[in-house]
């Protein structure tokens, strides 16, 4: 069975500092990995995905994520945080070897960027 | 480009009343469609998904049902709402390896 863990319920970072939001996963086949962001009372917005290829994936708004197969992780990063990055972040995984398999989302991590 | 609509944006309903939330997708054909519920601004719970007209799979047995009367229309319903049905309901569509979300409906059952 697939699962996603986001070990940090909340991450606080000062504006201008680098940020990392952690995600680890478990999947039986090839992992397809995704990050989404949610602003208050809004739907989820797609940030980036890893399907295959380069382990470092670049996405929207200056975010990037690094796929680490040995550590089964897909941490979200940004070199310099903005106050406007404050939001709820979700990691998701899908089993790439099973087209019919749905996405499994992590519980979310609330990011607060302090001015 | 593809667009997903949900309405209403907010809804306040008394316990025991019926529910109908609608989701429509534009700019794509034969998408997979999903209903999620999000409680207290945290994790997503997959409620239903559909791979085609009239094809509905339920992930969690509960007081809700879903229907897909047209290729790009997905409806979430209930005959009698419970207090526990309150939450933020998100519709999503997916093709291939991507999934995109609508703006959501905030349901409060009083």
C-alpha cells in the first residue's frame, strides 16, 4: 500500500532564509511524486512533480524538490523564502506501475514565513 | 487550457437537509474525476473517483454519494446531512500523471 509522511506539522522560517518541507513515501512500484500548495479557503495548486529523470525537479514560484530513492524522500526546497509562501503544503505519491492507482496525499505541513 | 469549476463556493445547511455539490471541467475529455473532503484545513480524504460516465468508485462508505451524468460533470450528493459532513469539499480532475483541483466548496452543517 502507498503512504506519505510529512513529519513536520509546522515549519517556521524567516523571510530570506532557505526553507525545506520534508516528505517521505512508501510505494511498491515506481514512485510518482508531487507537491501541492494550498492557500486559505482555496483549492490545491500544483507545484511540481517527479516522474523520472533528473532527481532535482524545478517547479512553480522558485520551488524545487529532490528525489532521493535510497531515503525514499522528496523534500521541497526554496533558496529564499517569501512571506507570500506561507501556506499549507501537501506531498502526494502515486504508484507509477499501476495506472489505476489513485494519489495518496500526506497530512500537510503548514509553512509560516516570518517577516 | 483546462478549467475546473465548483459551486457553490460556500453553503450552510441544516442537519437532515439534502446536498448537491457540482463540479464541471472544461478543456479536456474523459478525465478522471475525484471528490475529496478536507477537515479542519488539513489532510485530504478521497471520497469518490470516476473514470467515466456512470462509473463511480467509493473509497469511504458514508452518508454521501456521487454521480457522473456527463463526461465532464461530477456531482456529490446526500439525502440527509449530518453534522460530521461539514468540511471543505474539493473536486479534482486528472489525466495521465497529473491531478488538478477546483476552488472548493465550504460546507457547514448546522
